[in-house]
């Protein structure tokens, strides 16, 4: 009985302790990343970016060598898949998935689903024929990943009606990633994602140089990015946005010169160029991994094609 008296003190101490820890963590986080931009009277001012990113230097485009047909409807869901020429098996699995979803989406919601695979060029291999293949004018190497993403934005701008968007959603993902198209459509409803936000798995306070880059010998020059950390960005395997956001990012990526020198494409497009356009990272309401995995909007299988196929089988079985 005597000891029970102390419970509430212990309780109070615990609360204080947790609160202190929370503040400390918050302060620590604030010290390593700054996502600062302001919008005044509709004008975007991304003051946290170095000048070379906010000045619009000379026009630059990757260029496209093979251009498949564009979507025809105003209400559409466009999917770009970053793939390697040798990943034929992944493409075939995804092709079947999107073909099935296409019919469903069109019949039930009047939304046109279009998927495209993006590759560069290689001397030693050619990609299969198909109206879902975009070939960009760059060498298909890992260091050119930013150019692959750039090619997607270029193609998108080419197809998009700049006046009228309808409900237009865009997803850019890796060829080992499952995308819950149906779930995304349900989440954003008939108007599509909000125009000023990007969605996906957010990386906060990620260091500029990582082991992978050091191993490959990639160096990000101080002149290109002076900070130790990238702005917050969305992990490369899957990013979801509206066509308005995509057109902004695409347009701004055509007037900076530094992109080819940064191999970390996700930090470039959904970090730096996102901030340049005063776009926010939106929250998806829950963590989508481990026990919550079945609720995810995207699942990155980390090269596991069996898991990808399983996830797709499960989805197709339930529609
Ligand atoms: C692509 O990457 C290679 C090296 O991996 C590089 O030599 C080349 O200049 C890059 N750019 C283009 C546009 O192909
Ligand atoms: C997925 O379904 C196909 C048939 O539709 C089947 O051949 C294949 O084995 C299944 N794969 C997995 C991993 O469940």
C-alpha cells in the first residue's frame, strides 16, 4: 500500500522525461534540415536553395529517341517506370498488372491508365518493341539515373494539355515496386492529388554523401550543393503527384545545369526541385511497412520479383 503512493510521482517523472526527449529530438532534427520556402501573393520564394538552383540558367533537355503515344483522355493516371534494359521479367509482370487495371479503371471510373517504361541507350543490348517504351537520349548507366527521371518529365510535358488537366495523377516508380493504383484513386477521389504536394515515403535529414556514392566514386561538388544534407525528399522507388506539380518540376528541371552531376535522382527531383517550386511533402496517414504493409500505397520489393508477382496476384485476385 505504501509503494502505491509513489506511482503517480513515477508517472509524472516519466511524462516529463518523455517530453524532454521529444523536445530534444525536435531540436536535433531542426538543426539538420531546413525546408524553407515561402509563398507570397502566389509567388514562390525558395530561400533555402543556393543561388545556382534558383537562377534559371540555360535551357537543358535530355531529349527523347522513342516517343510512344500519349494518353487521350483528360482524366488519366499516368505511370512511369524506371527500368533497366535487362529487366524484361519485371516489365512483363508489370505489363500484365497494368493491362488488367486499365480495363477496370476505365470501365468503373472513366480514368485512362497509361504506363511507360523509361530506358536510355546501351551498346550491348536493345529493349523489346512496344508502345509503352520511352527511350531517352543518354547512356543507360546508374550514374545517369537523374537523366532517366528527367526523360519521364520531358515526355509528360510533351503529352500534357497545359490548359486543362482534369483529374490527372502521375506516379513514377522503380521496376521492382508495386503501386496500389486503386487505393491511390480512392484516396484522392475524382479531383486527383492536391496540386501543391508530393506523396510517398519521406526521407528527412539524409546526408549528401552516402556509402553507395563513395563506393561508386560519385562526388557532389560544394558548388552544386553546399549543405551536408539534402532537403527532405521522397524515396525513389515511388512518388505520387498531380500533373500540375509534375509540370512545374519538369519545367524547372529544364533550366538548371547541375542535374547530370548528381546521381541521387530522388533528392534532385523531389528534394531540390520540389523546394524550388514551393511544393510540400504531403502525408499519407499511416506508416506503410511491417504490420501495416497491406495498407501501403506502394511496396518496394528491393529486387524481389517473386514478391512483386505475389503482391500483383493478390491485388488482381481482389478486383
Ligand atoms: C551517362 O553516364 C556515362 C558514364 O556512366 C557518362 O560518360 C555520360 O556522359 C553520361 N551522360 C549521358 C548524357 O549519356
Ligand atoms: C501469380 O499468378 C500466376 C497465374 O495468374 C501464377 O502462374 C504464378 O505462379 C503466381 N505467382 C505467385 C508468386 O504467386
